[in-house]
C-alpha cells in the first residue's frame, strides 16, 4: 500500500514545545497491524493513533507505542479528535477502541480547539498483587518512607491499567532515575501501561510523571489514560469530594510542560480535557 499521510500533533498543550507528541493517521484504511506498528516504531512517539471510519458513525481507533499495541491512549485520543475537528469541524466523536467506546467532544476555544474524552467504566483494584509494591520501589530506586501515606499505592483502570504511587515531596518526584529493564519487565508482567507517579500540590492540583518502559519510552510527558485512572482512584479512596475538577501538571521535569483537566463525577466514567496543536515532523519521519 502507499505510505499513509501522517499528521504530527502535541496534546495537552497550546504550544508545540509542550505536551506529548503523537503521530496521527486519519485514514488508516487498508493498513495491516504490522504496518501500523512499523510506522509507530519509526516515529518514536510514546504512542501514535490510527483512525478508520467505522459503523454507525463511530471511528475504529488503534494505538501503538514503539514496541507494541496498547488498548487506549489519552493524549493520542485528544490529538486525533482535534485533528478530525480541524478537518471536519468541531462536534462529538465516537472512538471504538480496544478498551471500549470512548466519546470525545471537541469545541473551539480562545487558544484553538479543545477536546474532552469520556473514559470507559473505570475501576480500582481492591489490593495490589503480593510483592508488586516492593519490586516497583526497588526498580524505581524509591524507599517506602518516600511515599505519601495519605495516598496509598493502588492499581487503577480507565482504559489501561496504571500503578499509582504518590510521592511525599516534590523533590522525590523530581528525581527519576530508574531501572529501565527491570521496571519494563515488572509492568509487562502485571499488564500495567505506566507507573503513575504523583505529588499533591493542593486539594485539586497534582504534579505527575509517568515512566512508560513497557512502550519503550523512558517517560510520558502527558498521560490522559493515567489521569482518568487517577481520577477514579481519588474518588474510590475518598481523597476528593466528587463531583469535582482536578488540574494535573505533567512533563515539567522533561521540559515539555503539559496541562490536563480532569472532571470526576459522583459516579461513572471520568472526563479528561486538553488542547492539541500541530508540530513539525521529527527528522526520522522522513
């Protein structure tokens, strides 16, 4: 088949230097799985999104990291929806993903087009698998006394599984020097997309970092799927009074500041909002 047309966007930002970059293919019709994987690997973004027209007005959507397919990706969803809105006009979109149906509402804002995704039904595991916490801390080179006791470790899901660990200080969050191969093996063994590292700035604001070795990426600058899972976690824990809104800042320690807005209703799916902007193609994109 001929080479697909690839758009390049950065999500959860209103400037190209921030946010999480992604490749966007708006017409992946006829692309085999191997073709999508090869393109995502060549692009090198944490994930790329491949869109195909589906039935009943929905789009069939797939996401690939440089190493493998993932069931759901928040930042690529936001970018793909913004790209479709710029092509067809803003409105409501329905993405049929491997994790389930995800609705995305796009609208014009002062700084461009914004998008809000509604997650699939989220849940939080009642307990961690035996030994996971100790192994994760060892591979992260963290100690147990560097965790925030008010936000206990958990696995949360809102389209993908994330291990949530809350740092007791901003200084602990700022130091990220982990065993890449060891954490990759651990997250793959437990079917975790990322490890969501967070620090509570205030009642409704958090700083976050997301190691993503399972996808071949040291760190994700903005992680919408983890933000949705984290919202579900806070609600289940009773750490926020739902309904409420959160502001998550991610990517600052990487030099790619990102802004994620999370709405936590009293029950049901979590909504994550942000903007996306076109960016230049990387050199390896050819």
